[in-house]
């Protein structure tokens, strides 16, 4: 457990070195799944790489303080992959929405890890 602070500091460093791009704003629909509505801003960190070969995904909330406050680790049984998604400035209500987004299907499951 002593490395928790270093983990969060490393994520902070990564975010400071990368631009947050919101390509799916709150209220828009998913480009492949028109029934899926984004309830929180969704995007990625420019010039980063995640497990799926794309950039690291982020959820950006409406909290005044825009700092990393949680991550969600996901397993996608359809794509047979796993990822982490960074939550930035999310209220508790937004964290709940994000958590449910990643657990509403039989094919995707996620676990939310809050920053202490």
C-alpha cells in the first residue's frame, strides 16, 4: 500500500504532460451505438497509449477542482481486453453514472478505485 501515492502522482504527471481531448461531450451519442448516451464528458489523453492501442480514456466531470480523483478498471468480454479509464474532477453522482455505464451489460464490467 505504500506505493499508492506514487501511483496517483504518476497519473498526475501523465495528465500534466498530455492534453485532455473531449471528443464525446455529455449529451452526445456513441458513434457506433446510437442507443448509448454519454452522461459525462468522455475523451482521451493526447499522445498516450492504452491496452487497446488507442489513447488512454478519460471521463471529465463538472467538479470545480479538475484533478484525477479515481480510475475505473474495465474488462470487455466482447473485445477480450482490459483498460483503465481516468476520472478527472468527477462528483460522486458522476462517478456513480460512470460506474453503472461500465457495468450495465453482460459483456463489460468495471471496478471503481477512488483516490484517497
